[in-house]
């Protein structure tokens, strides 16, 4: 599996054009909002968004810029989870989940120092992930994945509680984004 497979999967899950009245993102195509498309130079009808542009946006904004390709060199499954969460919740949220989980799993800083939850993949976050992975191995990767998914699920429920219109999306979020 590689980033192209991740992009293919997210486009398949997101589907084609949508303009759901409860979606604050407004018009989307292949999961790309009109605002993101415009910020990346596309000013045409969202129904006609080129797939190649969607793929480029996903690769650049949700894989390379946040540094998930660096995470992939340590743990591919965690990088894939961050990518998918970032697409749906934003890069800062996904990265913040990783930092929070690593902090909670460091046994009161016995394994590595706490991270500042700045929502950015930097040298300290990469070092903490390396230390965690070296100490915990493949079973640790599974536990970290569960922690990320738990945070994601809690966030979806919070979104539905705080904005009842989001209840229209909650079942799909839980069914298609976690696990």
C-alpha cells in the first residue's frame, strides 16, 4: 500500500459531487470543498473538478505538508490513519490526536518527554513516535491506532452533540471513518 492507494480509498469513500444542506463545507466533489479547490487555483463548477487536481490536493495538503510521509517511515498504519482523519477533520486535529495519544502513552515521561500539543509534526513528535514504536513494537502500533480512533470517535459524537445538524452525518462518520 502507498499514498496513491490512500488517495484512491478516500476518493471512493467521499464519492462524487455533494451539496448537502447540513454540511458547512458546502459544495464538495471527491471530498474536496469548494473553498479548498479555490485556494488551490480551481474556479470552475465543482461538479467538474478534475480528479487529477483532487489527487494533487490530497497528496500535497493531507500527506506531504503535514509530514505524514515521515510518520509512514516509522509506522505506515498510523500515517494512513492520520491521513484519513486529516481529510475529514483537518490536519491540525489529526496531528493533535497523535500528540495527545503519545503523551498519554509515555508512562509519565518515562519513555520519552511529553510533547507540546501544537498540532504540527516536527522533530519532537517524530522522535516520540520513534521511541514509542521502538519500545512497544507492532502491538504498540495497534494500541496507538486504537487511541487515535477513540479520539476521533469522541470528536464525531461531540460534533453531533454541539450541532444537531451534524447528526445527519454521524452514522456515516462512525461507520466509514473508524476502524
